[in-house]
């Protein structure tokens, strides 16, 4: 069974077909790329997959389960997590608390337990501390657990975003331009991190990226969007050598 199966996804804003008859099929454990020129509709696809927008038409299935049109929280619960083009961290909170905020979704105590600070509350807080630190250790961020997220270097903030997404225990991780604003060294480290995540967290990854070095370095297959429609899809090297794709990027 496919991890993600998208058929005939469509959404228009006014007269603009932002995403038009879009199909996507991703196997479990794949590292898949969604590329295309600026304004092609890539982020809109992510917004449709995560329930930010409801599609006008089409169907989205996660491991065979229809998740089309569900709310963002329901889709996250079903196993889809994402990061954003612009970093969205709680910059005034510590690195540890950022991860704990994401974990809260899976560790739910009764409101009263929290308000009255009953023993169950402390037990769960401790469990969350341990889980968050464990995750941070895996990503070599445990040493900075008490640092304010906004004070960390850019590359580490991006890494923390991925940790926060993983804290929700996803089957499918969507990364929106994870290398945006990174220097070549940070991008190189990010590629290692993404591969590591795929191999060690049993997660399937779909990423949007403009950095072709990253795309060709880690994506096994690609779909190219152009003006809201699929231009082509297939193995990464074949797609990147396709004259139509080169033309779309050069804007000829
Ligand atoms: N909420 C909205 N209302 C109106 N138009 C929108 C909305 N969201 C996206 N669009 C339009 O849909 C088109 C696709 O935008 P989108 O952000 O998905 O492109 P993209 O491929 O992610 O671009 P980039 O690579 O520059 O991030 C654009 O023309 C954009 O202006």
C-alpha cells in the first residue's frame, strides 16, 4: 500500500488554478521531492495535504485512509507532520520547551490534573522532559536544551523544527524548503539529517526544495509542478535532465 496517494487534487483562488488535477504517489520510506519554479503551487499542495485548505476536488489517502478535507489537527493525528518555509518556532522559549510543546499533543492529561498539579501531572511532565531530551540528543541539540530557540544559529533552528515535527510521531514528514537561507555547510549537514531521519524514524519524507544540490543528493523521485499542473514525474536524474523541466526553470 502507498504511504501517500493523491488523485486529481484541485484548488482555485478566484480565477487562478493554483493546483490543478494534481496526482502524487509515494511509497513507504521514500524520500520524494516536489520541485518547480516560484509560484508553481508547491506550498499550496502542502497546505492541501495538511488541511490548511480544503480541495475543490480530489482525494488524499494516507496508507489507504481517506484524509481529504480533515482538519489540520486530525491530519497530524493521522500521521502527517510538516515544517514551514519560514521558520515557525517559539523563539522566546527554550529549545526543550519547544519540543515539549509539540509533544503535548501525544501526552494529554486532564485539564484539572494540570490545574491542580496532581501527581499524574508531574509524572507526565517528567516523561515529556525525558522524551524531549532523548529526541534532542539524537539531533545533537541536547547541549542547547536551555538556550532560547531564537538565539540559536539558523541551521540549528531548522533542525529544531524537524525535531518538533518528529515529536508528533509522524508516518509522513513534509519539509517546505528546509535549506532556504542556509549556507553550503549547513545545507550539507541538513542533507545528512534528512537521510538520518528517514533511516531511523521509519518516516516517509516529501520535501519542497529549490536547492538542486540537495534535491539531486537525497531525493529518489521527483514531481515537477509548473503553473499548478504536473510537468513530469520520475527518477530524480531523469527528471532533472528532462528538457521540459530545464525550460520551465529557465523560463524560456
Ligand atoms: N490563499 C491564497 N489566496 C490567493 N492566492 C494564493 C493563495 N495561496 C497561494 N496562492 C497563489 O497560488 C499560486 C501558488 O503559490 P504557492 O505558494 O503554492 O507556490 P510555490 O510553488 O510554493 O512558490 P515558491 O516556490 O515561491 O514558494 C501563487 O500564484 C500564489 O499567489
